[in-house]
């Protein structure tokens, strides 16, 4: 056997020698050709389009490390202006309404996951300080949240030794409620995680009602339970679509909020933001000072170095769109959302699981069908089969199950982004109808379903020939000592 080719070596380690730039470019470009077209990826909340001027600013700042504040002071200034704009947008008391300079507290992060880690960590630190002043132990912290939270909340609890206390979902109710949270809260509760825009169906939790619960329990028991709002999606939507909805720092027990600039902040990935109510709600132990980059700098992030590109891109969007521009875009997304809901409903095939008030997401599941006997029957295919069929047309619609206690509920989701138009909505619905027409006339049994059907019909399992058996026979021919795999 000869020496492996250069591309083969790239699979197992660094190639022994380099290659011309144009060759490497073409190799990687070819490798990416089978990727999904970003505009057709309806699973993702992440921004997939920005104006050329924004992309130019991004390209011009690719080599700028944000933390080098002495070398790149403009990046720090832009960052602080963004934090101030967000604090004002979310009604932080640290930014006065009279236009005088304020003292907002927040930072850019690498996505909402890091922002949530910081916000939740501040809940834990404040709880520890509160308990220590009372002379009480701090060894058993817990966090109360709905079971539909993003996985980064589970990561926080595991990484920082906090007990997870979940409000389970159930069919028809896919978020937590204050009354269901009440029995989970005690003196060791560091706080409540309010999900303001569920990944599953875009639904907002009732933060105002959670705030009232915190006030009641704190006054009754002498506790200090507060709220971090996970506004990864919703914090950039609600101020423009639902300005009268109270979910932010207008509520006294909301101490921190995170949002994803790379979602409805309309910036390419990855950018997150976390803003605290004021400086009193950011514990001092979370602030670090260092001077080994040439000047004294303050750091409150988990990640140190990070590119300035997306912070600059966020500032571009804030200046380019302003409040009126963001509101116009969010209203347009809401129009597209309603168009899609009506079109899916009119097919007669789907039940809508997203709510009227929430992020621009349409979550839906297949209805059961009425048979000739007048009874409801399940289809011979499910949402996962429909998602697979739509991929043949280039669409990526996620099919998934609800969290524990409602995992039998299968659903699909379309995330409405800025580059998803009404024309694309109509094309999507047409392709969904075509996919359903195909699935209605073709069997799409998986192994589990097939075994069940054959067991009912024949009273035994079905012998089958598939690729795993053929592969096993090839392996047997190469190595006779290997055990053969026979059809079941």
C-alpha cells in the first residue's frame, strides 16, 4: 500500500506538508457543499443575514481582540454604549429617564450560555452573602425552573454544584407557573429562572406573576429570592412587539437579564449579553482586575479573549435600525408568523402549539385523522418522517419531543427570522402538503413499528435483510474468525 494521500492524512492528524492556498480553499469549500442553506434552516434562531456594510465592519475587525482595551479603546466604548442601550431598553434603574448619564452594569458574552452562567452565578453569590450575614449554612443551594429550560441551565447547576428543581410540563402546559414553583422554593433557593421565550414553542413564562410570588415569599419568610430572566430570544422581541408587558427591570425582583445578540438582536453568531439591575446586584467577588495587557482592566466574564467583531456589528444594528427599525422588523416577523399559522391550520393536518404571545416561532404537531368508522386514528407516519421528507426539498424543520412528562408529544418548529419572507412561507406550506401527500400513500415504518405490525399479523418477528447484515457478511469474508450476524 502506498503512502496515504494528503486529504486522508488530514483525517488523522496534521498533514506532513502544507498545500497551496487555492487548493486548501477549494478542498474546504467542497467539503461544505452538502451543508444546509442557512436561509432554509428553520430550526435555528441564529441570524443568517446582515447588510453588506455590517459584514464589511466585521471583516475589518476580525483581528481585534476585545479585551485589549488599551490598544483598541473604541471597542470598549462601543461595548459600553451597547450595554447602556440594552439597560435602557429593559428599564434598568441604573439609566435615568431624564437623559443624564447612568451607570449600567453588563457585559458581552460568547452567546447566551455564558451570559446565563454569569447571571445564575450572581444569584448564587448573592444568596451566599445573604445567608452568611444571617450566620446560616450555604452548602445546599437550589435553583427553581421549568423543565423546558435550555440545556445551559443544567450545565450551570452541574458545573457550580446547585441542586436542580424542575417544574414538570404536561400535555397542554409547556411552561412553569408560580403556583407550581411555590412548593419547590425554600430558604436554600438561590433564585428562579424565568424562561422568556421557550426553545420548544416560543412561549413566554409569566414573569410578573413570578415576581409577585417572590415578593410574597420574601416578606413572609425573610428570604431573598430573586429572578434571572432568560431572554435569549424574547428580550429582543417583547420591547418592540409587547411594550406594555412587564417582564424586565420594571419588576423589583428581576436582578439580571440575558439575551442573544445573534438571535433577534440580528447579529451573526456568537454574541450574548447579560445586564444586571444595577451595580448592587453584581457581587463584587465576580469582578476581577488585571493589568498585564498594559492597563488596569475589569473583567466579569467567564471567557477572557473574544473578538470585537460582533460587538461592533451589534452597535451597527442599533444605530442603523433604532427603536423604530427593530419594531418594524419584529412586526414583519409577526405578520409572517400569522400567515404561516393560518396556512398550516387551513391544511387541516396540524394543531398549533405555539402561543399568540411569544417569540416569532410556529410550533405544531400532526393531528390524528378521522377514519371511515368515525373514530380518531393515528397516522402511519409521524413528525420525524415529515421532517425527513422535507429535507429532500432543502428545508430543515426540527422534529423533537417535549420534555419529560410530556415526551409523547412530538412536534415541529419553524423559527421566523428576518430572511424568511411570505413568499418562502407559501413555498414551505406547499412543500409540506406535497410531503404529506407522499407519506399518505407510502409506508414509512421504522424497525420498532414494523416489528409491532408483523407481530400482530404473523405472531412473530420479521426476518429481514438490511445493510447491517450485508456489512457483517463482508467483515466475515475479510476475517473468518468474526462471528456472523444472522437475520432476526
